[in-house]
């Protein structure tokens, strides 16, 4: 039985990791599910387990109103996915702080 405190929403959205630990990076990924406390996503690179992470989730990339969600959290789990999958790692990260980024 699943006893999570917050509801998870199965959303597949583009995601980019912009900071892993103390390094500035640019790694692409895709969300698998999102809750108010964290996100599960796939990426081709393995982050530092337990380390800080900054990631941007693309909520709307079409039309005149581009909206991204910039998140800061901590990596709580990273597991290698099967070799036939397109991404190498499934990563769970907390969502401790966030801000909406709007642009054209």
C-alpha cells in the first residue's frame, strides 16, 4: 500500500538540469511524475546522490506565453534504468523551492 503524504501527478514534461552539486550543467530529461514535495524524472547523466540540484520544468513552450518552473532541491534517489531505455537514470529529487519563469 502506497502511503505517500502528497498526491503524485503523472506528467511527462521536458526538464533540464541546470546545476548539479556546485557545478553548472546542461542535461536534458523528462518528468515521470510530480508532487508538491518532489519530482521523478529520467536523465542521461547520474547526479550526486544527496547533493543539491537545480532543474527547470517546461510547463508551456508553445504560443506567446512560455512558462517554466525553476526548482531547487536535493537528489534522494538515482537508479539506472534498463539498457534498452532512452535515458540512463531515473532520479527522484525534492522540490524545496521554486519560482515561475515567464517569457516570450
